[in-house]
C-alpha cells in the first residue's frame, strides 16, 4: 500500500494500467526465475542445452511466468485500491 500521500501521487502519475503492468512484471519475472531454478535443482537433472530447449522446461517457464505475473498484477491492484480508499480518488478516475 502507498505509505504516504506523496507515494500515492506518484502512483497516480504513472496511471493505473502502467502501475499494474509495472507491478506485474517486477514481481512476475524474478519470482518465475527463482521458482524455475529451484524446480530444476530439486528435480536433480543435469543442466544441458537440450534440457533448456525441451518442451517440459519451456512449459514450466511459461507456467511460472503466467502464475507469478498474474499474482503481481493482483498485488498491484490491491495496493492501488488500498491507496485509493485511504487517500481518495483523483478527479476523472
């Protein structure tokens, strides 16, 4: 949530859609990378070029990206709504 009125004003300057996209990508990409890496380590397979271009690996990467990007978007939406209720809507939104 926005900690102050000035942070809420910066969020509003970005605009809702850009704020949502930015939050989704900032959360989704790093989390997906960490989870895919952990899954590969846990699975115990040796990393190789063939493994990195296999359908199983690529589907795992896409699934992780989709899930964590969606969770980042939901988190950003919650932050926006919380700040909006705390500090009020701006005119025209």
